[in-house]
């Protein structure tokens, strides 16, 4: 591989992106057509996957896709290589994965993966979005978040979120000087999203219209009880995926498992169905398997590690990500996965996170500081530092 180094810094939020093309985010009914078949995406609010859902997930990947499952930075799942688009929509609906077809693409909710106490709030937020017809018109890139207070979800720059520090509102990726009650969080976020849908024009993300944030806050203050913060609480820089053996109370264990490029085979889903544990998809290409006894945790590691799941927090694979690249994406200029593997086996890995992008769309790039390898030709990359 050849590399051109361009010492520059860029922010991950683009102030004036191109909006001349339509929203092509894949969903359960409008799939994205790639060179290796269609891509169907199923939303799991909060990244929360119930034990009984894994059997259907394994079946969908095996019977309708290429046998693999891909997790996204929005805590969702993608199935590649789909050849029957209509049947895909029918099957995921029958599995109970799509409670509202009009809202299919907008149920992007991420939540702190080690905080199961947020699951009821996730479900309430999802219900509030589904109950509001206006939110169905939002862009599929709209992102909602619930942060336990450590800042990890805030680092993902959600459009509409609340942080568990008095449930501080976060709009356009930026914490605001306003808190609301826990019970009001779902309705407030749904209200803000519906407001923005009515005013956003052709914008896809709230940070593209920062002038709207103060107007949204003013209308929230009229409709709900809010408290003003004199100072903004500090937000820790917590961006790493929880990996490995995590001890809980009463001798229980939670497992964090990294995924190479965010993929795992259907066999993993089948094993998770047998294991019977609650699971969370994180925004960092990993899974969290909750609340196991020690014997089941040990058995899970022994069974899942040979299938590619990473339980070693020091693995270099946890620092390298890549878009789909060739041959799956025709827009890519290089085989990003192959190049990333060769790079990982070299002695040239820089500190911090590294992302391989096949084109300037930079799909799947980290939302925090990282070194980006942007393909300009087959095996040739331009290196930049993103922040």
C-alpha cells in the first residue's frame, strides 16, 4: 500500500454537507442496493436486543442475507446480500422488528451500553416517537441518545438526547443549559424532533441549523417544566467500547465483545439465542452481553471467541475500523477490509483510533479523534487526522 500524509485536522460535524441527493439510509422496506446485493437495516432502539430475538436474527441472516450480521454506529443491524427486498420487509415485520412502517428509518436511539436501567426510558422514547406522526418525516440519519452521565453517548453527537445529570438536554450534539424531569424526557425529545421536522427544510442533522436550537429550547420551556443550569457540567471523554469481563453485583458478569469491522456470523446470533441473555449493540462495533453467572460467562467466551468476537481489551482490532469498501461498495476506490488487515499486521499502526474510508463519504467513521486513511486509488491512501 502507498500512503500520502497530509497533516491536517477536520471536524466530524460537517457544517454544509451536500443535500442534493435524497436520503439513502437503508431500512426494512427501502433497501440500499450495493454490488453484493441489497442491504436491509433493522432498528433496535437503545441497541437493546432481547434474547428471543436472536433466533429470528440468525434465520434472517442465513435465509435472506449472506450469512453475516453487521452492526452500525447507531446501534442497529444490517443484513447484506439480500436478494428479495419485499420478502425481507415482510419477514422483519412478522418478527416484530418494525412496529411502524412510516417510522422505520427514524428509530435511531443509542444508550449507554452498561446501563440497563435506561432501557425503560429507551422504550418510552421509542413509543413517543412512534406516537407522533410528524417524526416519521425525519431523515434516517437523525440520532437520539440517552447518556448515563459518562459522556460516551454524547461523544456520538446525537441530534436529540438527554444526559443523566439532572437529565440535561443535548441538542445538535451540544449539551444545553437546561434539564428536565426523567418522566418528561421521552416527550421532550419527541417534541423537539417534531418541531425540527416542521422547520428543517432540506437539512438532515440538527447541527446543520444551529439557529434552530434556541427556538426549540424556548418552545420546550413553554410546554414543559425545565430548570436552567448556571454552569454546564463537565463531560468526561469516555469513548472506548466496554470489552472483556465486567463484574456486576452478586457475582454476576457482563461481557463486552468487540467485532472486526462490526461483522459477526449468524452462528453467533444462534448461540446468543441459546444463551438467553439480554444484549446491547454499542456504537463502537461491539456487543455487550448482560448479567450472566460466571459459569455461563466462561462458556460464552469459549464458544464465541473462536467465531471472531474479541474479549481482549488490548487487541489492536479494537482500534481499527473500515467502511465496506470493494467489492461490496462500487463507490469505494480500494479493498478497505483487506488493506486494513494488512495494515493491522504491520508495525506502522499509529496511536489512537484508525479508520479506512473507501471514498470521501467516510461511512462508519468514528465520531471522535482518529487517523483516517482515505482511499484515492487501489491500495493508495491519503492520511489525515480527524477530530
